[in-house]
C-alpha cells in the first residue's frame, strides 16, 4: 500500500516541482511566490549535484540564464556557527533564449553541467576546479535545430559506453517532426555527434529520462509526451558501423501507455532502472514495471488529493502487441508534515525540478512526482529545502 504525506512548505504560490538530494534526506521545491530576485524570469528547473562535490544546486530560467548555488555552513562567527545559507556562485549567460532544462552529468564525468534552451542549443560546461564553483568553462555546444525542452544524461559508467545525452523538443512548428535526438561523445573528434533520432516521437516532449544501467548491454529511455513511451537502444556491433563514427543503435519501443488520458509531464526511474514513475494532468502518479517476459504493466497508482483509486482508472496498457492485463489495486493516502531547513527564494515562477536517483531506495520513490501531480493544490517562486522527513524509515538511512 502506498502512502502520501503532505509537507508544510509555507509557499504562497504555485509549486511546480521538487527534487531530492542524493541521500534522500533533503528536498528542494520551487514555486511562483516571487519573494527575492535571483532570476528575472520564470525558473523552469533545479537539480542537485552529486554530494561528492558538496551541496550544490543549479537552476535555469526564462531570463536566458542558468545559475549555480552552493551551501555554506557558518563556522568562524559564533552567531552563524552551524547555520547554513546558499550562495550564488555563478550565472551562465551564453543562451539568447529561455534556458529550459539543466542537468549535472554523472559523477564519473566530473563536475559538468548541461543546459538546453529554446534556441535549439545544448551547452555543456565544466568546473575545472571543484573548489571554485565561480569558474565554469563552456566545453561543447550542440545544435539540435529544434527548440529544446528537456535533456537526460545516460548514467552508464561502463567504458563500453561513451558519454551520451538525449534531447527532447516541444517545438510546434510544422517542419519539426522527430522530437527526440541522441548525441554521443566521440573520443577522436572530442565533440558530440548525433547518434540517433527517434522518428516515431512526433508529439511535443515534456520530459525524458535514461534508466540507470546496472550491467545491461543496452539502454532504456523513457519519454513523457501525450503518453508514456519506453524505448530500448541496443548498440549495433562495431564491425557494422562506420569507423570513427558515432554508435548506431537498434531502437525498439517496448511500451506505450495512454492511461493518464492527458499530457504526461514527468518521468523518473528508481535507482535500479526497473520501475518508472510518470505524472500527468490527470493528477495521478503511475508506476510501471516489466515482468519476466519484458511485458510492462502498471503496478500502482497514487492520487495527489488522497482519495482511493478506483479499479477502472488503474488499468494499464502495455505495448499494443502484448495487450492489456493489469490487476486492480487500492491505495490509501494520508498526510503529515516535515521540518523545513531553509529557502532560496526567486522572483518568478518555477516550472520544474529534477531529482536524485539514489533517493528512491532511501525514502519514498514517488514523492517528487506526487507533489508535481497534486492538481496544483500546493502553492509558492522559491526553492525550499526540507530535511529529516518524518515518514522516512530510519532503518533505510
């Protein structure tokens, strides 16, 4: 049985998204209550860096910038000893249009940050000195030729897999057909080159997420558009690809679900890449998992308003060739509150937040998407940080 707990966020306007840190003990939320100026336009997303680089956040905004924040704990001054505050370390100003997504690279690549913007360019930055977060150098610019809405790094740390990033587009122009492109880093040219285009995805893409790769020889990619789609990307044997060129993949759609009956806004994987959570305009978070036959099915539904889910709305559709066959589930949702740690306020609305994958095993797999799907019942344009969730099982910490 799934349980949803409410958190007193003290926001005064709409909350757009939330993000857990790596350990699942702190959560950032972003909203639209316009308290203190940090960006001069709507802030779309915020993301945590891996904790080995410290407590670091990045946000991106409609004002054409991305910002990097670091938490500082007071030590020298007795008055501030043990207290923390957030410092804006740098502002990245290379984009000429709205910066729509920001993601830190997997930690094995070092402290790197990717942004995408409405001008169709993905920019990748690197901090040469992790002790000095005010210095970031632009390493790569990738032209996608379509307005970009979301990005996802391939988290695989295998030497057999080159660094790879997927880019989604919500471009509505009639000439914009395929909305998902995949770029791979080429060691020979030291540049990112287009490896694949998902020609079957022609609807606006709101979110995209590679599944964590725990020993698989192929990749799994989830896409949030007018429905939920799951693709597998299997590398073609090297002898069948051009020498020195990007890897080619056999791409198959293994599942497609329209159970939300509305636009799907977020998709996110658990830490093992076996369970996918999706949230949509229907106010529900749906969980998808493959069985031993690789048949993806809905394993649970959570409603943001706390009411039970009826059996009919819980039916899940797998890949059409596999047919629907989902048992009815009944979930009850309760509420309580958590303690608030501190705030980073923004002047304008936030749209989205990305969350750390390690939290799934530690706290509550679906909390981020639950808050995203609460039918706009939570309100506040700031980043809030929460700590010590009361519903977190102490044995899991």
